[in-house]
């Protein structure tokens, strides 16, 4: 199942309400960047952006979800797919940067005026986690449902991940793409960084800053066999992708473009083509001086200054759509292959074209109007806060290629890092469990809470000037990640930095800093945004900081789909190790608790419903057997298989014992074991009756297995708890906690909105 195709397209952005309309306008060089109407900006130095004013958000809906659903409706109709006919094999993967930012503003405006009038339904529209769940509910998809939260690279990563899920045999069809709205949060944040242009942006030309945009791009990603069987129209194929980290700065790209270049080169290598094969590059091309200079240098090193490839930045027309950028641009790439014409970079004068030759030689940026060209291979590139870089290759159907094949390498847990209410470090956690210690508890709210301090930072070599930049979520993530590396006996250096990556899961991301930033601009105006807080409002900031402080330049993706996200990170990491150039992946689950987070969960009734809130960060170092054996690493457990299933219920609900059971069955089948082989089950109930009922029904075949739930002691730390469950099971299988005789452990995860994950672990010495 190596061949992956695109069979449907949907697009909404500043220059149109459909894929064809947007592409026609882009080819004609139409600019959708105008004065912004949805964000108050009277005291800002910049007043423009790329809105889609023709689309009015339906009453009661969040704009990010509404834009996404509109684009998805077009894509599903275009593909002719009947989602409900084979719903269990259809998934959703959506990228976003700011998620429900419009709902965030509404909630906090109400809350600041009167806390009692702020509505619970607005809380459920705020997290990125809600978007894919709402799309799945709209169409009845019941397969893998998740959200990629890597800021401005999320749209590209979501499509790459969708293709990988299909190649792994876990889906036949994925509804994939990205969505982000125009919002005061994003506008104020980029204004605070002085990254906005006061004129329509001119990438690679007069680089002064970005023009913020909004939109959603959705692609139907499908296995070739499935598409052929139903007689589907095929636009093109999806080949390989490349993901890397700069390990340089949380907002600025590395000046030498090293990470960008690595992502480009990896996408080519994983596709089995060369740079000389590429006909068109859709560049990230934001218009900021740092991005444009770094990206131009990277492109010239990879493609040369006189090759056949041309490049353009469609952001010069549609603005920077943040987490939707890569998927909006993916639709343009696919249409370029279909139509044989590439869209331009606008804003050039004749003098500008001449001046570009001094910087880029004969490299063609397709000035002002689209260019007819036979397009067989396209590379699309996007980069993000956190130093995250992503590149993907699209190709004509049947174009020659030699895709990198998945290896059969076994994957082991070789290191564990813990920040938990029971204490920090794997040794500290084990000692606390053995002693039956009580968790650290917040005196004011009663939640079980984690803490990191100067002793932790000193022990892992995090300097005070770096620590001061971090919010609590990032502090916990950095400490747990570096503890995992130390426990695994891994020293990062120039020789292995590119082979060590991160897959992070979070349910709620940095809600405290998001709230503080939003409250600040509510009180003082859009022009008053905090340049200190804004970088920490993106979900991938914490793993971005981890890559920087640990020097990790490999794979780096952040997922956000509720409490199961930490366990999902473990499952995804195993696949990444078998399909990329990485030897080690740090699988992280992290979520914070604070007065803000406690208030949000109280507002939606979770705490009165029986949930005991907590927080923490847990990292499992997953490693290829070839790498682990070569360095004589200890092995806690082996990752054998995983399963994903989704119950199409409203976000905020659980239910569906049948879909939890299906996730379990898929994991057992993937691992090649039977229910009777499982001697240990790490359960996922969190005090809410509906989840407990579903879990009890699904676990009927495991009556004789030992049951352990880390939430009974540590509380519901969401992604941290589901990762902790995997770590705890690994420690039990290794004989470091208890005296279980189990050879196999089943670890469960459940998320609000009906997403279920299951992972099977095995004893390393079985």
C-alpha cells in the first residue's frame, strides 16, 4: 500500500470559496490582502490582512471549525467518497496553529466582564483538539482522528501524516488539511513581534513582514487501490515527506537555513527522486527578512540557481494562513500538476525582477502572473515557530519514484523521563510508587500537581537564562525530555543530533499563556500584545524548546487530540522510526494545570462529574533495535502494535464502548497477540461515568489481567497521564515496579470527542 493519491480538493481563503476559484485567481495574480475588518487595529502600525469576508461563521460555531467543514464539504463532494459506507477506514487529520482563537476571545471577553456569563460551550470550541473531532462528526468518520499542532507547518505535516497512516494500513482514506481563522490573538502576536508588513507582503523581493491570512484547505488522501476500486478521479500522488528541527530559536529560523535544507533533502530522499526532477516549488515565502533569506539560501543549495525548478510564494496573494498555510498551498500544488500552470509570486516591478538576479541568479520566482509549465513533481515547504520544518512531494500519477520503504526494525523503550505529582525522574517515580507515596497537591484547588525547580534544571543542564523564557508546560517538557535522554544514556552531539526526534502529544496546550495573552489585549488593545508571551501560545512551543535545549535536529511533530495524545505519541513514534532517518524518537505527553486550566475544566462540569485534575510531562525514549543494540542500551519494553478508533459523538463526550473495543482489537492484531496473552492492562478511566462504563464493557475479555490506572494516584494529567501509563507499564514489564509475570501489556487512552487509542507493549526479554 505504498501508492497514495489525492482524489478530492476543497479550499476557502481570501481569493475564493472553492479550489477552482482560488486557483484561477491565484494564476491571475489576484491579491486578497486588504484592510482587516474582523480585528480591531486602529492603534496598530499595520492594518491589512487576507480575510475571507464572504464566509459568515454560522451561529454557535467556531470559525476555525466552520472554515474547515466548508472546505471539507467541497473536498468530500469532489472525491465522490461515501464516508459512512466504510466509516471505520476513513480518518481525519487536521492541522492548526491557533485553533478556536475566535472562541477564545469571545470566552475571555465574557469572562472578564462577568465570570458567570462565560459559557461552557465556548470552552469546548477553544482547543485545537476540537477541530478534527468536529469534522469527523460532520461526515461520520470513525477511523484515526487527530490534529497536528505544529503552528505554521501543521497543514503540510497533516497531509504527510495522513499518507503515512494509510501506508501503515490503518486507513484507506483520510480527510486531511488545515484550518486557521483571522483572530485578535494571532494579529496582536505578530504585531508584537513586529513581524507584520504594513503593505501587501512581497516574499523574496521587498521582505518586510507577513500579511496574516485565514482559510482552510482540505485534501482527500486515499490509497491507490481503494481509489481505483471505486473508480475515483485521481489528481496526483503523494510521495515522500521530510521533517526536521532547527534547534536554534523559538521564533526565528536558523540563519543558514540548515534545517529547511534538511527537510527539503529528506522529502526528496524519501520520495526516491532528485532535486533535478522537481518542476515547481511552492515556497514557505512568508515575507519576513529572516525567513526569506534563510529559505532562499536553502533552496539555492538544494536546487541550484539555474535548474529547471521554478518557485513561488502564494502567500503574496492569500496571506499567511498559519496552520492552514501548508494545506492551502497543497491545493495550489495539486492544481498546478492538473492544469500545467504554476501560480506566481506577486508584487514585482521590472526593476525588482532584475534585482532578484543578483540574489538568486536565474532562479525563477514566477513574477506577477501564472506560468504554463508541464509539472510532474512539486515540492511544498513550510516552516514554523519552534524551528519546525516540513517538506512534501506531490507527483503526477505514475511518475517514476522509489519510495523509502518501512523497515522491520523492532522498537524498544530505552529511556524514561518523568515529571509527575509523585515526583520527578524515573527513579524518583519508581521509589514513590513502591512506597505508596501520596501525590503533591495544590492547597488552593486540591488538584494533584507537578513541580520543577532549580535542582531539576541544574541536573539536566538547563541554564537560568533559558529557563526564564519557559512557561510551566515547556519547563516540564524540557526537564522530562532531558531526563529521558539521560536515562537512555544518550549524549547528543553533531554526529547524532539529526537522528533524534520528538513526537509530542498534548490535550490542551499552553492554555495559561493563551489566556494571559488574550486578557492583555482585551484590556489594552490589539496593539499591546506581549512579545514575551506570544511565542508560548502555540502548542508546539514546548517540544520546540526541548529541541533547542537538547540540540535535537530530527523529526518534530506535535499532536493535540485530548487526553489520549500522550499515548498516541508513543504509537506514532514507532511508525516514525520505521519510516524516517531517525534512530531515536522522544515520545512526549504533557499538559499543565493552573488556576486557568482548573477554571476551564470546572466550567465544562468535568470536575463536578468526578475528574481529579492534574498535570505533568512524561517522555519515553523509543529506539530502533539496531541503534539500541549497537550502543548496548538497556531495554524496558518493546512497542509491538497500536490501534485507533473514533466514536462520532459531540466534542466533550465519550461513550462508544464498541469503538474502544475496536481500538483494542486493532492493537492486538497489529502486535500479533491475542486477548488471552495480555497479563496487564493500563486503564484510562478518569472519574467520569460515561468513560468508566465504556471501559468496563470493552475490557470484558481481559477479566483475568491485572488492572492498573495511574490516574488513581496521580489524577487526570491528560496527555501526561496517557504517556505515564505507557511508562508505568514499561517499568512493570521490566520488573522495576511490582512483580508482574505478564509478558504483554495493553495500554489504553481515551479523549473527549470519542477518540480511543490502544498500544500493546511486550517484555524486552520475553
